[in-house]
C-alpha cells in the first residue's frame, strides 16, 4: 500500500507561482512513477504530467514551459512547480503513484488562481 498526501495549494494571482508537494509513505520502494492530475470545477480530471523512477518527465502541452515536476527520492516527495499560472488554472490537483500492483491517489490540494 502507498499513501499520498498533497500540500502547497492556495490562492494565487494570475501570473504567480506555486509549488505543490506530494509525500508518499508505505511501500514507497515499489513506486515506478508519479503523475500529477488536475480537476477544474465542472470538468473531468486531466493529466498534467508525470515523472518516472529515472527522473524523466512528460507534460500536457498546455503546461509545457510553465510547470516542472521533480522528485526527491530521499524524502519520498514529488513536486509540481507551477509558474505563470492562468485564471483558468483553478483546480484541485492530485498526485498519483503507480507500482506493479496498481495505482494510488492522494486527497488533492486546491489551487485557486485569481484574475
């Protein structure tokens, strides 16, 4: 089992930055990759990006150049650095961990971008 706890959300003005954290506990040695997702009000959950065990990252086109995912394996933590946030970026952000048995979700952290 893997437990995930996100933090770092809050209220930010458009053009501002936030860094989200996702701390993993439990069977962290088994995690192959992490994903970040977001769910805007009234919309489906959307994949934002991922980071592999080797540190390779991928992003949805809409955040390329603005968002960066990184991980600190010693702290079992994954980060999502978000720069130049847009008003339409208001969403709940979720962390997801994958291992050979399946996947696990965190509870989410709210990001509100004001215009």
